[in-house]
């Protein structure tokens, strides 16, 4: 079974994409980037309901240092 990584936002479009890929026989892995210090509960729930693996890529520090702090300085 081929694996595919799907970027999930918690919205309808990416969720339907994951469903269609799973129905097509792929082993779907749902991933989201954590950019703020908050929980990605919606995405976790979607992955649980679809019975697919969930990955959370933690970019909180990088996003703060490279985007938020830079924007504030400028």
C-alpha cells in the first residue's frame, strides 16, 4: 500500500482529499503545522474519525522568531 501525506487545515477541502485518497486505497497520513501556541483539535478529530495517522509539525518557535518578531520589528 502506498503512503501519502496530506496537509490538513481542519477544513472541508483537505478533509475530503484525505477521504478520497483513503477510499482509493492509499495509506493516508494527515499532517498539520503548529504555528501558534494552541491545539489543533479539529485536525486531530478528523484524523481520528478517518482512522488515519496524525502528525503535528511544531513550528511555534520558528514562526514566532522568523515571522511575528520580524513583523513587529519592521
